C-alpha cells in the first residue's frame, strides 16, 4: 500500500489516476477494512477527503468464506488484472506496444526468431548469459536484445522445461 500512496503525489497525472484506480479496486475487493488501513497512513486531509468521496460511491464485494486475505496479496493480484486489453485479440502485441512507448520503436517491432534449446542445462546456460546482459551498466540496446532472446526462448518452447 505505501508505494501506491506514494504514487498519489507523482507529477504525472496518469500515474496519479492509476494509483486512485488501484485504491478503488482494493477497496472493492477488501471493503471497509481497507479504509481502516488507509487511515493508518497519515495522508494529507485533502487527499483523505478525495479518496473517501470516491470510495463512498463504490460498493465493496461481499467477503468470501475463505477468510480474510491480506491487503498486499490482494493488491499484487489486482495489478495484473487491471489491463482491459487481456481479453482483446490484440493482447499479444500489447508488450510490443509498451516497448514502442519506452523508446526504440524500431527494435521492438522486429519479429523474434524462436530459440530452440534441447536440454535444461542448455536453457540454464542461455538464461545465465541473458542475465549477465541485463545489468544496469550495459547499454539499453544490449538489454533489449537480451529480452528479445528471452522472448525467442519462450516462443521456441523453453517454457516447457520445469
């Protein structure tokens, strides 16, 4: 919860909106217990008023019989479900679209060739090589190529290894 609350002060409007949406979804899933948790995080009064006015318009889901779930577990799960494109037929290209917005659009547009590995040992070697390329000191183009290699491994069937 603290990282989400910190995002409420972000200078980027879309980040603040995403944080509010996340808070609303957490309230929907957890209910009034979440509101109590929010009060523990000494937020500025204007922010508390805004959040409370938004939460008043939301009806929390009824609690399931599985017992109380932790707030962090619920928020981690919901982050992955906030993307409405998942059900669309273009969902596979959404990672490429994100790469385009991140910078080098022409690199992200190249189709990835499948990389075949024939043993778990070979897969481990490939992943170690990729991991060594992903260190922050490396140039972005090398890191992008490494991530494309990971994608190639997945396309080539490496995800089938345990």
